[in-house]
C-alpha cells in the first residue's frame, strides 16, 4: 500500500475515523436510522412505507459495513514523488502540495497521457470540508506542465477538458475571499453559507442554481482563518 506520509500519519493516529467529513457522512448514520424508524411508526401509505423500509435497510447495512472497516495505513510512503515501472509501464506518483487533503497524490502515466487526480480535481465541485483552499489552487497549478490528455477523477466520468483546472482554481479563490469577508464582518458561518453568492461560476458548475455555498466548505475556511489568529 503506497501513500503519502500525511496519510499514514492520519490512519496510524486514528484520525481517519474522525473529523468533519467523517462526522458528516458516517457519524450521522445512527441519527438517520433513528429518524427513519420514527417516520415508519406514523406511515399508513403502503408505497411510502416500502420506500422508507428500503432506505432503512440501506442505512443499517451502511452502518454495519462501516463498523466492520479497519483502516490500514500505507506500508510504503512518499513525501514528494516516486516512480514505479510495472510491465514496462512508467507510473509516476506525485505530490505537489496540499489541496483536498494534506496528502493528495496524483498518478501520472506519461506514455499513455493519463492523469489520475482523485478528489484534487473532479468534473464537478469536490468536497472541501477538509481542504486547504488557498494552497489547493496553487497545487492545481502544478498539474498544468504535465503531459496528459485524459483526466480520471476521484468521482464521476473521465474527461479531457484541461480548462477544468482553471475553473476549480477560480472557484476556490473566489469562495475563499467571499468567505473571508463574511468572517471578518463577524457573520456566523451558517449564515455566511446561506448568503455567499457563487452564481458567477454557474456556467462551469451547472449545479449552482441559487445563492449559497456549501456549509462544510465555509466552516473549513472559518477553521483555517481562526487557526491563524
């Protein structure tokens, strides 16, 4: 198992099962189960009951599967780069800086012209609740000199549009400064998230249809700003 030194440190210390992302996606499962059970008590309609029962099965299985996972840390680590040659194929593992997490590694296949980015760069907007937003934009800049035609992201379909790097950089920088203004004006993060207007990026991210920014992203910016003070 090959990973960044940061990743090994997080897993070994147990922090891969804590934090905002874990709390949001995993820690809330018991509450979701309890809510579905309460809703089932008051449902008379058969189709609604069946739908809720199916959701409950999924959530219970999700919780059971999650509880069964034992995170295993990398057995080989790198700090900046590593090159592997397997079956004549050159595989470059590259760390350009912090972004989506503190240990984002991209995999570059120079002969095939493929770049595997994980959640450092996705087709849409990635989760930002654990990210380093100002550094993230700088890290993305380091991808541009690489020779590749195809990008395989952490989520969604592969794509060839290199302009998506520029789009995400622009969004990250804009979100950062708009959130800084809210923070400096003493606006609570929850209110700021409902008022920040990112619709100027809707052309690149069609999912943006109204005023508001992701609360986890805004909370993360507030965390980073408060840690500097």
